């Protein structure tokens, strides 16, 4: 069910199997394990502890992670995109009458994201929202609001590693069942950014589409070869 990748365990089954798997947890932190997120985790003892915790599951979100799992000889069944897991959770919440909380992005993006989600899922309960522009070292008012809303799932769109730090610091004290860092997903739901065409997604080229649309992301691609090199070196040492 898991692929050992450096210090991580990567869920290696299908998305549907993943959704069944997380049902058994009273609290779960879903980490979209693309190479950038995992590489940042290697540099932070605090994040590493959280990523390896018993209440965290890492999904293979990114062609680099899928390739890395092939390199170590235990491939994943499929790439699991974080935004698709987020959508499945929202569908589940809609069906079961459970609420969600949206935390992150700019206020205009957040507002449009909420508006579009309510159009797509009219009965979805969005119990609270807050933009991502606040001091995570001094946010008792936001934590109090989340507690008061008591959502089933909280989606945090503040980019890595900020969103992961927020979740790691606060998930034990908050009442949510599902915690998930979702990066730029609010921008997608707000209509500010489009996902790649399906043919590019199926070929593992979504990263290329995003770089074409947002050239500033090219700097973040450096983490992919760095991460893969670490995987190759570690794997060679293990086989000697």
C-alpha cells in the first residue's frame, strides 16, 4: 500500500482506494507529495516529523514523485492529483451534509472560489473562510473561528511550506477531521487559473502547462532534479 521513498511512505494504490483508506482515521493530514513539497520536508525537521506522523498520508501528486517511485522499484498504481482528492472530499461532504472551511489565497480569489463552489455544489456547506494573508505565528482569532465553525474538512491554500507548517502546528488542537494543503487550487476553482487539458494530464505534462501559463513557476522546477538525484543516490547505496 506504500512505497518507501527516502524517509517517506508514499501511498501507492488508486485514488478510490485512498478515499477508502482515510475513512478509518479520526484525523488525517493529506499531503500532496510533489517533489517540491517532499524536498522541502527533507530540509525541515519539523515538517519531516509531521510528514512521517501516524496521522499523515502522502499522495503521489506529481510526475516527479511517480518517477521516483519507479526508480526505487515500487511504482505507484496511479498519480493522485491533490485537486482531484479535494473535489472528491467536497462531493462526499455534500452527500453527507458535512461542512468545509477554506483558508488561504487573496480575498478576491477566495470570494470567487467560494461563489463557484456553491454553484457547482449548491448544498455544500462552507462553514467559514479566511484569506491567507495573516501571521501564522499570531492567528488566535482565525483558530478560534475554525473551532467555532467545526468543519469536517479544512483546505489550506497558502503554498508550501507555509500551509504545511500551519497544519502541522494546529491540527491537534482543531476539531477538523480532514486537513489538506491545496496550494493553488483556490485559483483553479476561482477561474483565475485553468488546469491542463486532459491529454496533457494523462501524459504527465500538467507541470509543463502550468509553467507555460505561469512562467514564474520555472524556478520551482529546480526541486525536481534535486529530489530525483537524492532518490537515485539513496537507492544506489541501498543496493550496494
